C-alpha cells in the first residue's frame, strides 16, 4: 500500500548508543522531514530534505544525522543517544508543490524513543 | 513573542455545543495557514486550510484575521469524536514546506 511508514515504532535504548529511525514513503514525494514532539514544545523540525542527496538543518538538529540516498528513504540517526532525545519522532513528506496549495504534510505513525 | 501561539487548554465542552479557539502568529508576512488534528498518540493530519475569505467544511469553519494576526477554528454541534488536539500551522515564508511552523496545540475534550 502507498504511504509513509516508520520503523521501529517503539525503541528503548541506553545513553551513548547509536540509534537509527527509518522512514520510507511510496509516493515519490520530493520533500521529507523529521520532527520531534515533546510536551510543552509541540512539533519541532530536526532536519528536512528537498530531494535525494539534499538535506538541511531544521530548528533542533544537534545530535542528529540524516541521509537521503534514495527519494523514498530518509533515515534519522542519533549517533550517541542522550536522555534529552527521549521523544516521539515523526517523519513526514510532501510533494514539490503540494504544501503551497494544500498544506498537507503526510506524517508517519511516529517512533517513540526512550533513552535510559 | 513566539511565532505561533495557541491556548493549550484543555477546552472541556459538552457534546452538541459550539467551540472556537484561536491561534496567533507573529510574522505579518505569513501567507499560508492550516489547522491539523492530532488524536492521542497518533500522527497529525490536515483538517483544513485557512483562506483569506474564510472557509467552511461541514461543522468546521476556519477564518483568518490578518489585521490582528490570528486564525480561528470554530466547531459547531461538537461530537465526541472531535476530541483531539488541534494544531495551528503557519508558513511564514509562504513558500517551501521547510518553513511550516507548528503551534503547540489546543487540547479539546468533548464530554457526553
């Protein structure tokens, strides 16, 4: 089925470990995003990508790394996880002109990460 | 002043009532405005765009007030299923999707 999927949905890890959250979309959307959502902060943009091999920082990029070797995949890596990175992570995508017309970002179901 | 501000609530409203909440934005050059809905522990989903002339979709009405820099969402004849968090989204740049700024959300609880 077409859509945007994230994995894993739930992850518990320890401080200092590397964690990779996967995001895969089947629409060939050009733009992809990673947000984190925390109580009291709402959704905050971590990184985004306008196309394959093009990535850029968002509001809170520190401690995260992304890559976009293929249009459909946008993994997010926490190179050395910290407790402050405990959060719900949402991946989203949108077509090249969609957002200016409809504002419709399509979100994955979220990845809930706990760093102990 | 934060870019996008919403009253976090919760708004506790009896079923069948009308409820409205606002969202203020700081960038007067903002051009695109949206309401998203997020159910508990779920992903946000687009509810409706907000046009300058206002727009209505069934029981939902969205309006934009550029002079006072706020958008509003009105829900008539509220249903239990309307219980959710409503996120205000503003695109300050009026262009790319990377500019979308989310409010922290207003929590709505419809009571039977």
